[in-house]
């Protein structure tokens, strides 16, 4: 795949892995992207997962056509990109390794070496000439690891963006970018919104025409769309107005209440209602939906004096990823001593910029006229926010 004059894609597709980073379901696989820049000098941009080392090196060898890489540029040291690097450096012992000081420290931890005598430590704004192409290095700490940098090719207006602008899914599968990029962003990058905002400000001074991430497709068209989404996501803004109802239910009574609430919201003009069963649905998608919309209803049963485990897992994910600037409402069920709302609120009180609904719902077993009236009052309050 030729991206621009002298820039070639040599990444791989992974359809063997079931869980990315040990937790994210990837039904359409994963792409590990790597690139070669061919000029008077040759630079290889990042490696791939170690399970695909032979395939990657074979593609590299075919692309080089007898040449030897002058530089290996390591933008990100996460093992899905770096575990193939020792095989590369063994095959090309004269190649100079280019990375941040933090990346070289990680190489010491992973490989037992910082490649002394053949390393180049780069800093913010430093450039590297390959001939006609001049590369500029842009520090991007905590997007999403602390050693990360981006690389900008001024000649072709190409940004190599490390994990930023990446998504789940192999490149031999056609699927919507927004959905899987959103799930990827909030699951992996989401906690570091301030860091993403900082690097977006840096990028504003560069004329970027192509984005080459380490996961997902190369982005060449409608870049304002992708940059705009990253701006919204990293600022914890609302992408789509609507209500997410995340629930757990043991015997179906809480589920029934959720279904009735969703119907009430739709009848009262709520533009979008998303319902997710936290015990059965993908938690990463539930987190994605919570960040995408502006109102979140947490509906669950009282359990062991607190609340149901899958709800606890979900709220923990929200806390871990710095959920903020949203409206939260509670629906609790408890046959003899409802306690879920108090226990959930003890956690969500730690979140930044949370507004709570005035009307919450308490069910004692099955729905009745009183609890249905509470549902209606909550639906009225939430619908009025649109």
C-alpha cells in the first residue's frame, strides 16, 4: 500500500487475538501498522506485534529491495508495536534507533538495552532529514503512554500519530470508523483528555493532509471529521445528545422498569435513548455510550448491602477513565432495604462536573403505581434537558 511518494505501508492484520489488551473484544481483529519512508535515507516507522514478526520483516525486505534501513523510529513502546524490535535490530545491526528518552528507558526494561552507540534521543521540535523529506518530532506524552511521540513529514504533509486516531478492527474488514474508534479512544486513551488536548494544539500549526496511526486505516479524506471528534472526546464534550440507561436485573423487575423508562423518554421527545444490560453487553461499548451522550441513568439492584457486581465494574470503568461533565440519575431496586443509590453515589461523587437528577426512583421488588410515578417524574425531568 503506497500512502504517498516514497511512503509504503507494511503493517499486518491480526485475526487470532480475541481480547485486545486482555479486555477489549475485537470481533473484526486488529491491525498493527508500520510504515517505510524511502528517500536518500530509509526510515522504518514502528514495529508490530511479535507474533507477526516474520510477516512484517518479509514485507519490509520486499519493500527495501536490497536497501538497508538507516533509522528505526519508535514512537510507542507498547508491546503490540515493540515486541518485534529486537528481531529487527538483530537483522539490521547498523540501523540507528530513534526515540524519546522515555522510550529508551522502556527498551532497557523490555530488552535489556538502550542500544547505546546506535541510538538517537529526540526532543520536541527536533528534525531529522532523510533527503527530500524532513521529519519533525512532536512529543505526545500520555497519549496514551508517557514515552509517546508523533512524527510529521513536511514534504508529504503526513502525520504519523502513534496510537492516536486508531481504532479496533483489521484493515481487511470494512466497518464504520466512528464506532470502533470511539470505543478504542474511551477505553484506552480516554483518561488522558488533557494530554490529547495539548497535542491537538501543537498539531494546529502543521498542515496535515494524511494521518497514519498505528491501528486502523490511514486517514486521507475529511480529516476535519476525525480531528473534530478527537477535540470533542478529549474535552469530554457531548457528541450525541441522549440518555444512556445502564442496568442490571436479577429477576426482571429492574429490567421492566428500565424498559418503561425508555418508552417514557421516547414519548416525551428525548432524541436518543440507549439501553445496555451490563451483565450481558460489552462493558467497553457501555463506557463508549456513556461518554458519547450527556445523560446517564444507573439502574440496579441492591446486592450485599451495596449494588450488583456488573454495575460496580461499569462505574469503576467510568471512574478509571475520568468520566465527567454529565447528568446522572439513579434507579434502585431492593425488596427489603434499598441501598444501591447511596452506594453508587458514594463513588460518582468523586467524578468531576456531575449534575444529579432531582428525581430518582426506588422500587421495592416489583413496579407499582408509586414507583411508576417516580419513573414518569424522572422521564419528565430528563426530557426537559433537550
